[in-house]
């Protein structure tokens, strides 16, 4: 493990000293993690099965497992901090967390704020959950209708502008889904992968995901922007590469009951060792 980390650190140092970068790089967060022996990772706590609380209040889920693997690889302890779509980047900017793995879509404007590194670890599209009895069959059926959304989600504005929906944004998924149950809106707009997981949970037997997903968008984890091209950014890029090559993310999908995605299968094939039998 020490040789592995040392190799990553050396390679990252050489790359950052020879590359022409637009802004001054820092390894402050990386050094802080190694000195204190703890990495603080921001994950969702209300987004089953990516990050949610168990009966004891502990955060669990696919992204929580990913965070644990990062800590184990570094040889440090893990501290999880609950973040939301509306504050996850601010937590990283302000130093409240060292790393963010929180169902965030990779977008150009976000790359200007936080240190997004590739390859992206997941991908999803936009869809809706609706009561089966309503018979929604097309995006146009949402026009001039109240649709529940999540604060901070980029597709809220898109669904309003493209399809004429009136999005009512809530602070948490639980609030939005309860509003849907209470008939305060005709649909819940969110990531299709998360909706599929909800439908498979057995708690939404009277609901469906009836539309063709739109705007498939890769998900990004992030380090502080000053460390994107430094040791920490290079390390997290390597973690994602290894997750894809090993098929670990596919295994985590299965563990958490997430419907298998073409994206992970494609990435696993893309990064496969061509000499492996």
C-alpha cells in the first residue's frame, strides 16, 4: 500500500510540475488527510440507495461504500458528512469536506467551482415518477401541471422551459416524494436510476416511470479545485479508473439493488486489460 501511494504521489508531482496549469496548484487537502489520518467525504443522506441513513442513523449506500474504499486505499479513517444538492459544492469550497461523492452531474459550470476529475463514475438521465392511475405517457403531459423537484437539481429549469411544467422544489427527496403521495404534484422529476431504485423497493407499487429518459449525464466526484491536477486529483482519477476496470461499481450496483446500467458495462469494457483472459 505504501508503495502504491508513493507511486501515485510521485507521478502526480511530476505531472503537476511539468504541466502548464491555469491556476496555482495546492496539495494542502491531501497533506491534511495524511497528517490527521482521516478523510472527510460529503455524501447524500436522503438519496436511497446512493446515500441514506439506516435505522441507527448511520449513512450507508453505494457512494458511502465508495468513500470507504477511498479511505481504505489511503489507509486512513473515514468520516462521512451529509450534504445536499444545494450545498455540496459549497461544503467542498469551504473546506468542510475533503472529497465530494454525492450524485452530482458533471457540468461545465461546476468544473469552474470544484475539482472534477475523470473518468466519471456513473451516469443517469432525467425522468419522472407518476401515479400509474394518471396515465402519463409523454413529457407534454406535464405542461402547466405541478411537478415536484429537488432544490439544486439542474433539470428543474430544463423541465420547466422545455415541457412547460411548474416545478415545486423541495429541500429533500423525502419531502418531495411525500408531496407526490399527498397529490400536491402529478409527478416527481429526478434521476432515472434513483427512481428505478425507489420503484424496486416495493414502497411505490402504485407508481411508475413512464417516460423516455432525457439528458443522460455522467456523474462526477470532486476534490477542491486547487487540487484537481495535484496529487489528490490524480489519486481520485486512478480510483475511478480502477473501479471501472475491476467491475467494482457493477458489483456495488448489484449490492444496492440498482438496475444494471449500460454505462457501467461500457466503461468496464472500455478500461478492460486487453491482455487479460
